[in-house]
């Protein structure tokens, strides 16, 4: 009997010591999770092929025997082209107005002193140019670049007419039995030509650029009515505009996210019994498609958030509105997400008396999808802490 009492006392003492040890044991536990939050958006431009117009005017110098200023004539050029990629385009163009020639040593009469006579005729030269943008080819495509340098080569047909002044000179020297214009032509003449040139483009906007262009054109030795046994040349200096037709680029908006650590629950264990210090509350208030009305079942969740805020006067709540990406479009979904956040905030304030200073809210449209299942993203997520 005495032995039994001794064992009972020893057991009670051990239990007491264990309880004392448990009373002194204090453990902190922190539960956490990592979520992605929209940080910012980046815009990325992509080249888009497009058509364009060129409207230019300037002056022409036709190689000949007269003084430089006597061989200058007006010139215009119209073109329509297509920019296939950032560095290559093709242009159909028509260049024309006047060309001039000169005869050094011309005599008006048999005994008169020779002088240099000049004459003019009209022409139009339709053709095609292959255009190579050197800045984009070597420096990469940049839609905001202020200056572009374009090299082009091409050719076509030069159509000349109204050579009346050269014909009059030819008739006069024939009467005087003097040197003849051996390649004198009448009516309308069509001759092939080749050309090359350089173009500088100064960007004024996405649609319009200022152009400065110089080109050199080569034809056979019958263009200016004189025989010289070498090709005839004329050179054009032009200024004008390039007008892009349609969009020259597309813009992609990319969402950039950051990882955010959210702390859910903090417990302290005293005497081996958990005592809640403060626990974050999350409630997901779901909506039906194309709606921002809180149903009766979901209203209970809003009420629970309000009760939590009243229990912890220092706590605040963050309300985030979302819309599902599977229906609607970005504009409609942005509006729905904002309305879903607004109705929860309005209910907390007006129906449950929560002060506005304790509520933070935002909306993300369909840019952020918190749930894998599409329909669950018609939601306002409320996190109180």
C-alpha cells in the first residue's frame, strides 16, 4: 500500500513538472505565401508593312554645253510605294517637266559671231525604284528615329515631246549649210533610262516625313539632239513629303509582375494551447457573368469582413476587383472589375458603417487572373489585416 502511494505521488510530481515546462514553452509561427502583383506595363513596338506616297518638287540640271544656270529647269516627282520591311521598299514614280540643252559655237547667220544657244523640251519619265533604308539595315528599326538615309536604284522610260526650239535651230543651220544637230528629233520620243540616288528623310510624325532627294539619270546619246558619242545625263534635286498610308507599327502591351510575400497567420503557443494574436481574413466575393450585384450568399462574406474590422479597430481592408478573360473584351472587363470593387466598398461603408479611411481598393480588369478556373475570376478579393 505504501509503495502504491509512493508511485502515485511520483507520477503527480512528474505531471506537475511537465505542465510547468509546457507553461514556459512559447512558440511563434508565421504562415506565408507568395503571390504575383502587377508592377507596371511595358509597350513594345513592332514594324507593320504599309504603303506610302511621295510628293516632291525641285530643279533639274541637264548636262550640256551651255553655262550651268542656262541648263537649270523646273522638276516635279510623284510616287506611290510599299514598305515591305524596315529596310526595303519599292516605289513607282513619275518624274518630269522640262529638260534643257545647249550648243556652244552656234551662229545665227553666216557671218555672225558664234555664241552659245540653249533650248528646252518637255518630258515625263515613269519608272520604278528599289529603295534600301541604310539606317534601319545597319542600325536596327526604330520608329522614333529622326533621320533616315535611303539609297535607291531604278529605271523606266523617258517620254520627250515639244522639241520645237531645237527644231528651229536645226532649220536655221541647215539653211546656212552649217553644223547640223545630227540627232534632232520631232514629235514624241520614248527612250529607256536608268537612275540612282540618295534620299534623306526627316521624321515629322508617324505619318509624315520631310524628304530631300538627289538622283542621277542616264540615257542614250540622242536625248538632247546633239551627237557626242557618250550617254546623256540629267540630275534632279528635290524636296517634298513622304506620307505613310495606314499604320506603320503595332504596339504590344506587356504586363510586368513582381513577387509579393503575404503573411497569413501569426500564432503564439503558450501552455501548449494556441492563442490567436491576429489573423488575416480573406473573403472572395464572387459575381455572375456581366454583373456586379452581390448575391445573398456572397453578402455574408462582406458582413464577415465588416465584423473582423469591428473586432480589430486598427485593421484595414484591401478590396481588389477582377473580371474573367474568357468573356467580353478588355474595355468591358476593366469597367466590370472596377464596378465589382466599388460595390463591395460601398456596402462596407453604407450598410456596415466601416470608415472610408480603413478601406483601400483597386481593380485589374482581366489583366490579372487570380484563379486558374476562368469563371472564378469574376470576383472581388477582400483581404483584411
